[in-house]
């Protein structure tokens, strides 16, 4: 159960990080808030890296014996 929760958390982190990167790059063409603020590109990249590290650690452990 915890493995599935960590997998979902890793995927959510990657998705949120990508959204923050796109907002920081002003890819959505909106104004205000996070849009166009370049710090969010860096924060998003860190969040994506954390999510990928979590998923990578889970993949290296291999399948759980039953």
C-alpha cells in the first residue's frame, strides 16, 4: 500500500513541477500570479527532480515479493 502511495506522490510531484515550469515560462499566456516569474521555473525543476528521484528509487527496489 505504501509503495502505491509513494508512486502516486512521485507522479503528482512530476506533474505539478511541469505545470510550475510552464507557468514560470509564461507558456499559458496569462498575467499575474506565478505566470512569467522565472523563479517558478527553478522551483518546478526541483519538484520534478524530486518526483523522478522518488520514482527511480521505487523502480530500483524492484517488485515486491508476494
